[in-house]
């Protein structure tokens, strides 16, 4: 008899072979009575990542992409592999939950079973994430976020979020006003560890491949919440996140961050933003975008 999977873990990798090995080891050392599988989507790495997975973790479903199509592109390959259709519709063998997981994370033994238990106990929750901590023990601020509305983006761009991190008004971008050890309903968690209910995927669809990296998790969260699901930050589970293990090697990552901001803003907020504020937001994003390109000597077509 075929048993429905509780969880499919989808890991997108790009040139982080050693970290991917540690991540997979922690995933397969998971404890608890859950049925899960793992899909690694390798985005045309040149460091032997795909060969390592094939040799050392043969139980993993490996997709070796011939092109680096970006984070959303690769995660969608993984979601389709575990029986979610192009519009997100789950087929009979699709898992109850899908987990987007970065290769630069290390899970404690009960992280998966605890997050599934959290979701099972709250049928109104469409997606959730744990407390992510850096190697130095500090909180990865991206693990609990508000949507970058024009107001929230403005506070961040002019530095008010850093000047007044405890303010409920100015500190909303990374929820810095909230106790990091308290359960919190949020707008979004980060794609480094984002568990999503199959019914929420069915309504929200797959990730938007317009984004190359950054922004696609915020976009997905927006679509999930638009279908009346809740999203939670669950600090009862703590996961280590090295952070930007692959992107930090490429100056293009910083450029993609601002490109993602521009895509998200134009998609969800531009039509309802007053023209004077619209101009300031577009100017601010594009100015930082161009300055980053100039700093790294990259042309606008790169």
C-alpha cells in the first residue's frame, strides 16, 4: 500500500558541496515518525555537488539542471518532481507539506517532526518557518518579515528601521520590535526554511520565476496570505543558517536583491501607490541598483 508522504524536502544547490553534505546529513539524521523524501536540485554547479549527492546520498532524488535558472526556477523543478503541477495542483502522490530548505542550513534531529506537528495543530496556517540563527548565534533577521509595502520600504531605505529597531512602526521590515523567542504571526518567513501546506500550494500556485534570487519567497507568502492562510514564525524550533553561502561569492547577488525589490513592488503595490511616492520608491530602488552595478563594474545587461 502506498503511504502518503508527510513531507518533501526540496534543496536548491549552487556550488556549496561541503555545506550541502552537512545539510543532507542533518536531514537524514532526523528523528520522529514521519515519512519524507528529499529532492536536491543542482543549479549547474561546477564544484562536484551533483556527483557528491549521487555517490554519498543515493536515496536522494537528484535533479541536475544544465542551467542555473535561479532559485524559483529550481524549486519549481523540485515541486513538480514531487507531484505538484504547473499551477500548483497536487496530484494524488503529492506530500502533505513541502519544505524549501537551503543547503547552508543544519537541522537539529527533531526539526522536521516538530514543524510538521506545529502545522498539523494549526489547520489555518499555510506556511511557517523556524528561528534561524547564524553561526555566531545571532538571529537571522530574515526569518520573520513584513511585506515591503511602500511605507515599510521607505522606512528601510532611509534608515529609520536601523535607527529605531524596537519601534512597531519603523521596525516592521524584520519585526525587530518582537521577542525572537515568542511565537509570532508574520507576513513571510524566509525560503531558507519554509514549510508550506499542500492545500496552500494548490491555491497559491508555484513560485514566480520572474525572480532569479531573492523576493520569490516573499511573493509566494503574499500569494498564500491572499488566499486567507496564516503564516507563522515558530521559535520553538531553531535551525542553523550559514547565510549567503553561495550568493556571497557573486556581486550579482546584490544586484538581484534590488531587481527583486523592483519586481515585487511593481507587481503588488505600484498601481495603488500615489504618484509622488511611486516616483520616490522607484528612484530609491533603481539608484541603489545602479550604484551596486557601478561598484562592481557590472553593466546593466549583465
